[in-house]
C-alpha cells in the first residue's frame, strides 16, 4: 500500500512561513530559528541545499512538527476542485459596476493592501511584507494570500474588479410565485378602501374566497411585497386615508420670516392652562384660559390676558396693551374662534369663518386701524406659530413646582396621582404666569433662523429699534371701547349701524391689568355663564 504523502514534500523557510502550519512560525526568521534549534540541516536525507538562483536550504515535510505534518496530509487527502476559469474582463467589470457602494469600498481596501505588500516585497520579502501589512490592516495573513490568488495572472488595471467579494457573484436562483389574476384584483379592491381593514384581514378574506373557487394565491408576505411593489405608497395612503392622510406623506411647509421686521405681523390664540385655580366668586376650582399675542418675526409674546373662558373683551384687553406698549401691527393672524371672529374686533373682514358676513357690516377695530387680518385654517394647529410657544408654557408653567397638586394633566387619561388636591389662588397664579412668560421671552439659545442663538427679547429689540413702527393715537386707543354692529331698531323697523359704547367710563389699569366696564345697559361679553354674574377680564 502506497504511503500517503502531501502534495509538496520540500519546503523553503519562506514557504513554511507563508503556509501558516500548526506549530510552525509565520515568519522566515522564525522558521530559521526553529530549524537551527532542532538542527534540521544536520539530517543527511531530509535537508538539502536549494539549487537555482538565490540558494538557501530546503527541508523535507517529515522534519516538521507532528501537527504540521497532519495538516499537510489532511490537505492532500481533501478532494481537489478544478478552479473555475477566469471570467472575461468585460463581464467582470460589468458585474462590478452593479455592486453596491459598500462592496466596492471593500474591493478598494483590498487593492490598497495588495499595493502595500508589493511596495514592501523588495526590501523584506513577500512573506514578511504580507505579515506586516496584514497586521496593520487587521486581517489574517492567509486572507491576504487568498487575495493574491484571486488576482493571479490578472492585469494590474483590472485587479479592482477581481478583488470584489465573490459572495455577490452568484446569481440568485428564485422561483417566481404564481397566482391567479383574480386574487390580485380582489386583494387590491378590498385593501384599497377608505374603511378597509388591516392587510392581514383583507388577505384572509380574499384567500378564503379564492380557495372556494380553486384559484391560486400568494403567501401573505409575498402578497404584501407585491402590493408595495405595484401600488405606490402615496396611492395606498390616499385610497385608505383620503386627502388628510396624503398630506402626511409630504414634508410640511417651512415658514420663512427672515424678510419680516418686528411688529410687522402678530398672531394670537387662546390656551387652557392645565392647573386648578381658585377664582374669586366661584366655589369650585377652575382651569383658566390665557389669550396671548405673539410677534411673528421674533416669536416674543407681546401681551396676554387670563380669563375664565375666551371672550372678545379679553382679546380686546390684550390687543389694547399691544398697541399701547408696542404699536400697531400691519398683519394679524387669528384663530377662527368666536372671540377673534367677532364683529367688534374683525367686522368687515370678508373671509371670517364665524358669524354671517354681511355687505353692510361695520368695520371692526382692526380693519379701522389698517391691520390686515389673516385666518388660520380651522382644526389645524400648525397654521399658528403661537402653538409652539404654548407648548413651552404648558410644560414650564403648568408643571411649575409652585403648582404641585394643582396640575390636572394634559388629557383626561393623564391625571396625576395628586389630582385635585389643591387649587392655586388667582393672585399667585397670575404672578407666576407673568414671571414664566418673561422668562420665556428672555431665555437665550433660541434656534430659530431669526434668533440665531439669542433670546426672543434680543431678537425683537434689535429689529424694533430700526423698524418703521406705527404708534397709536389717543383716538385709536378709544376705538377699543366701542362696539359697532348692525342691529334692528324697533322704532325704525330697519337695519342700520349702531355704535354701542361698552361704558361711559372705560379705563385700563396697568397695575391691576384689567378692563373695567360699569354700565347697566351694555355689558357686552361681561356676563359669566358659570356664575351668572358680570365680571371683568383679568391678567
């Protein structure tokens, strides 16, 4: 019986180092030291001088350690596969061009390693160069040798394509699933409905229907992929959620306010504070409403009022402070609530969403001052920039430590454990609200395009100092104390504009922050539905 022998019997020190055999050093110097320590060259049969250029010594495989011999014999007994012929370079480059960028980056990194090895091969030998570069690139030396085998006989200009990972070279072998056209049509008809259920529910219904008729169907995951591949996402969303759902598929518009100046435009809205307050004259705690006017250029809150509910008197009070303190804006963006769309304030504006718009309506206070009124889209909070400020106020004001026990939560299902344990006196609530709004305006680090890291106060002040500001005259201040409306007069029997003064004596007290109206005939907006008493709007 013929004794088993490895494919290669004689080895040089460089070849042994490159073979990475067990118990054999992986450097030429290490193999030489091993041969010297074991005195391999003294063996008369298994050591010989190498013939040919360069000289040196060759060692028989039987001189190697036992584990190294076993590895050689195991490699010799393994079946040998005929290497696949090199593909034509045009085919390889065409395949390489279709690879993802991440795979191409791996090929580039491999080519860089090969080039470094070749640059160091002359001074230190190829084996030592491979070990050095492999350690630097954090890859195995055997891997680098495999890369050299992959480009053996390849022109240097084509190495990049041949060094790409070969796991993507094989074409995927997939059998195309088949189904009936009726299944696809019924699935689309059931799923693409406004009141359609989940995809799984629609799939199960159609699958049951097809089975009763002997029609082929796809697997549920395959059907889901087919739906996504053949029906665009926006089409699916529009068919199932309508126009509102379709709007969510596109990025929102970004308001560019960089071309504006301070007080050029303001916006106003009301917000119910999530805090129980002890209101004078009311036994049970209430949640007050805050009405605020905000500058559109800087986002600074310019004026505000607090009341039991939104009403036009509170709005006019906040607006009166705005024009008295800062000036008359040119544009005003309002919510579509009754408190803003009333004819006292915005009468004559053609696009109000509230009340009947008549051709003979008397002009409200804002149109008389030349303020152009804009109306936010109903039920669309993103149309009002002040909603962003209310989010900060709701977080920092409603959850203030001084209001511990009075916070009610931002929705009925989010009530805290100490819900209703106390109510805040109105005076304390107003003081803390004023402080928090002042802090909101003065807080630095704002990232809006106009603020650029400054506070709202600084942003507003810089532009306010150079902007053309329209100051209100005493006559314009008195416009806020007059309610002009069209009414039926019993004696005349016709329609005419009646100017109703709220009070013969209407005064604004800056320290008490209240509009006081005392007239038994005209108490417009001063009647409280909760108490049945007349009252004033306070901040």
